[in-house]
């Protein structure tokens, strides 16, 4: 072999003195002590082989003339039994004795260096190979390639290979395996093709390597071609080749072909069974995995550690407590009771089955062998079973015992709010340099978002180095929760610029953000189009988000279309559709969807019935609301919560049955909450019941002293009754307590821009045209016989001023602007943050006739669809 000048210089630089230093650094103890055997209970054959090698070594020590054949034999024994350091010792002894190592010995020692991942020693041996002239030996060259590839010296390994005079199939296989080991799969496949083009016939190990690469890349078509080559070369009955084929097919999701290979195997080992069982699990065929485990036992194959771990994890997923206990007995009988991975799997299984005492017993028995994995498993187990305090104590104890948390530990403990300060955990995350970890960062984002602290979540998000799709989705979800559509869209655009492909959860988060009241109508549609392009629109979470978004944006027909196209529906889907119809006041549709839902035999929850009773409330269906409350309790055995009772109070209050509403409050098994008193107070204002209104206001103010709603509703009750003195007292009390009344705003979107209006607003640049349009409408309304209902003016002013106040309400300004700015015949949709007043409701019905327009108004209670002088609410809201 001809060496290039640079390699010659390298060879000359490694002198005998370097090898002496290597010997001293590796072997500071006498040679006889270094050859002591540490027996490991791998197998009886291993022990016997180890004893043989010890005896052989002692005989070699007593032999006056030690020849290279004996050294080579003993080196092979050490290497075969994974006693690599002792093999190095033996070689150093040979070198010190003055014997010249031959190619066979150098080849063996180079393999040892590869196993030890010691490139320094390997390079020194490379120099010896060059000096001794053994570098041209094909076995030595192959071992050099193998050593460099195992020590991340890919370039040097390839250089040795290219300079080899002769190459065997083993040489090619070593190079291909090296590229695969270093993640260079494409180059490995190119080498396989080049090898065959040069007339080199692959051996079984070559096929195993190539099949592993194809499995990693999911290239099942190419894998099938290689399978054909395996058969042509007569290797289809070799067990380890078949194992690779099974692995390749299963990783590609071709379960049928994997099973066919398995069935045709003349001999199967434990790896075969484990590959198939694990493959079934990966492909979601858990029941088939259980069945295969059973067949393995019937076939008399000894269960191994990986098999036990896989099946115990299955028990955890299915919460199969009895089977998990049986497996623990099998583990004891198999002598694997002290295996850390099995114990950890059992801990997780017991945790998932809510048997935390048993899980903790196993954990305690691992004293001295506990790792961060076992600690994290216990912490997660307690958190999953409501033992937050135990989890926090374990986390603190773990730190005291010097076990450093990893990313999984931090991700778990961040779920322990509020028992644990997120700030304290965040500080520890920073100290241990985990703040840039995607999993920890995502957990921090989620924790801050749940605390409504999106500002801190943003800071964490920007620190994460390699943001995965989960981190992006978590940040989008944060913006969606606070209704910041602009922030969500900005993050989504950044995601797109960085080439990250969104999944269904990412898109559902951005679509939830587009359901915010201030979001542009077209934004949600655009993201719906994105989901269709990515073929994610029919996924369960995304389609449910679309139903909610369209319903909240006033397009109930589009919501229904998405709902009808859903291939799969869960409880969230049905609840979203029922809630949508309820918001739009379509009580009939609510009842129809609910009955369809019942026919599907879905297990309903309390949320479904909150939606149902609320829908009946807004539609004035008192008897139906009462019926569904009774169905919930009697048929579904759901205990009513304070929310359910509040809905019933609202149901009777809106219908004017205030006495029945008070009976519900007095009969509740717990104190009435703010929602119940607020519902009663609002009804007292509509039905002008001052005494009951005062009681409800006092209760509400006591519960929420800074909520302006109680003061405003009570003052409105006094104003409606003309009791201006009492109204003034309430307003003074608000000032004294620094309670601010929420001003009434209305929004309208025109040409993808949102405009907001206050009552009497003059800030809009088109104010003159808007007020001119209002005056025109007022004249046409008068011609139709309209008379302002001044009872809705809650100010102590003259009647003519009251009419002026009414005509300048924010919703009328928004509608007037819409009539000017939007094309004739187009629908006008506005949003109001407060309840629309009765007089405006009457006026908007008339405007829908005058202007021949459909007008949609979303107030704080529901949607109102005005068309041809009628409203979808039936004047009941």
C-alpha cells in the first residue's frame, strides 16, 4: 500500500516513547493484578470461557518461549469475551517482550481499540502497522477502517479503505457499517451499490447493515428489493438476517410482510420475538403484541429483559394491574428482579394503575441504584395520581441526595403548580443549563400560559435553541387563550419562515386564536385553507376548532358543514356544535343535535349539560331546561356543580320566574356563587324587581367587590324605576371603591381592517358621513312609525335628549359605517362587548328591512341574526 506524505509524517511522529507513555497511562498496576477476573453473570458459557482464558494466560506466563500463535489465541479469547482492557495489557506485554506483532495480532488489537472508542491508541497502532509493513494486510486494513469508523474518524477510515490494495466483502461491510453508525445513511447506500457494481458479493452482515439503514430512512420499496437479493443469495434462513428484515418492515409499518418473514423462519431467537412484539407496539397493535408474548411463552422461548420491559410498558398503557403483577412474578423466577429497567417499567405500570404504594416499594428497594430516571418516574407517578405534595417532596429529596434533574424531571415537576413556585423551578432550570431544552422550555411556556403570564412565556420561547413543533404550538396556544390574534399570527408567520411544518395541534391553536372577538373574519378562513392544503382539516382536534371558530365568528352554517364532514367525532366535537347553535339562539337545532348525540350512546359530561341548559335559557325553553337538568342527574348520574345551578337560576330568572330562581339558590347544597347572583340581578333589572335586585347586588358585591357589573346593574334598576337619588349613591360608591365601569364598544370589520366605536364617538375620519347616514335612517324609521323607547336611557335628562342618546349608541354608529363602507346587499356583522339594548334591537330589525340587508350582531350574551325585520332570538335574550 502506498502512503501519502502526510500519513508518513504522522507515522514517524509516533515513536516508541509514545507507546511507553500509553502503557504507563493505561497500566499503573502490576500485570498480574490487571488480569484478575471480575465474573459477570451473563451466562454459564461466558464464565467457562473466561476461566479458559485465565488458565491460558497463566500457562502463557509459565511458557519460556512464548510464540505469536499463543498470544494471538489469547488475544482472541479476551476480545470475544469483551475483556478489552486486558487484551490491551496483553499486547503491551508482547511489545515489551520484544516480539514483533504480526498482522493477525495487530488486527485483533485494532478491533479492541474500536470497541473502547480509543482513537489515540488506534492511531499509535496504525503507525506500528506502517512500520512493520503489516498495513498492506487486508485484515489489518479492514480492522483500521473499523477502528476509525467506531471512533468517529470517518474521513481517516475512508482514506485507509481507498488506499487498500485488496478489499474483501468484510472491508466493504466495515465501511458501509461505519457510515451508517455515523448517521451517513445516504453514503452508506451509495457504497452498497458501488460494492455490487465492482463485483463484490454481499455477505449476511452486509445485508443486515443495509437493512438497518433502509429501516432508519423508511425506504420500504428499496428494502423489498434487498429482501429479494437476500433470497437470491440463499440467506433467507439465517436468523439474524431475518431479524433485520422484520425490523425493517415493522419500522416502515408493513406489519403483514414482517409477520410473513417471521412465519417462514426455521429458527427464531429471543431477538426475533422481541423485534416482532416491539414492532407490533410501535404500529399500535397492542393486542397482537400481547398475543405474540403468549405464543412466545407457549413456544418455550426464555423471556429476556427487553421482552419484559416491552410487555410491562403495555400493561402500563392498558392499566392491566393483574397482568403486571403476574409479570413481576415471572421476572423473579427469571432471575431479572434486580434489573433497573424492569424495575422502572414496573414502577410506571403500578403508577398508571394508581397503585402508588406498590410503586414506592419498588422504588425504595432500589436504594443505592436509583437514577434520575427512577426518581422522575416516581415524581411523574405521584403527579398523575393527584399526589402533588408527594411529588414535590420527592423532587426536593432528589436534589438533597445529589441526583441532578434532567429535562424529563423538570418537565414533570412543572405540572405541580400551585404547590411549587414556577419561578423557583425556572431559576433551577437556568442554573442547570436546561433553559434552552425544547421539552423543558415547552413545559415552562405551558406553565406560564396557564397562569395567563404570556409575557414570561414569550421570553422562554425566544431562548429555546431548537424549537420543535410542540414549543411553537404551546406559544400559539398561549396567545389563543388571551385572545391575542395578532401575536398568534405573528408567531405562525415566523414558524412558516423558519420552514417548520405545522401539525394539527399547531393549526388548531392558531384557529382558536382566530375565534377571538377582535380577530379578522377572513383570518380563520385562510388558516382553514392552510389545513386543507396540508390535509389536516379532517383531524379531530382541528375540525373541532374549526366548528368553534366559525360558530364564534357568526358563520353557523360553515360550522355545521365542518361538523357534518367530520369522519370521527368525540365529546368535544358534539359540545362545540351544540354550543354553536346555542350561541346563535337556535334552540330547535340544539335539541336535534343533542338527541343525535344520545343515539350515538356517547358518555356525556357535565359540560354538555351546562351548554344544553344555557341554550334552553336563551331560547326561553324553561320546561326543556328543567328536563335536561333531571336527565343529567337521574340518567347520567352526574352531580350538579355550582355552574349547573347557576344555569338553572338563569333559566328561571330570564323567564321572569324570580321566586323559582330564589328557590334554586336557597336549595343549593353549597353557597351560591357570583354567576348565580349576577343572573338573578340581571333579571331583576329587566323585570324591575328593586327589592330582590338589591339583595342580589349585595351578595354579588360581597363576592366580587371590584366587579363593576353588580354596581351598574343595580344603578340601572334604580334608573329604570326613576329613583335617581339611589342611582347616584351607587355611582358614588363605585367612585369611592375605584370600580371602573366597562365602556360599551362596538366593532366592525371592513376590508380586513377592524374599526371600533363608542357611544357618541366622533373620532372616526368619516364621522360626518356616519352621522348623516344615522339622520337619514332616523327619518326613515319615523316614517315607519318607530318611537324611541326612552326607558333604555339611564340618565336623568329630558326626553328629547334621551332619544338623541339612543340614536348614538355604539352599535348604531358601527352599522351606519358598515352601510356606507360595504357593498350594497352584503351582510353587516358587528360585535358589541355589552348586551344590546331593547331599543337598538328594535331599530336594527327595522334597518334590516329599510336597507334590505342581513345584519349580524354578537353581544355579550349571544348572536342576533336580523333579516326582513325579524331576529333569530325571537326577541328573547
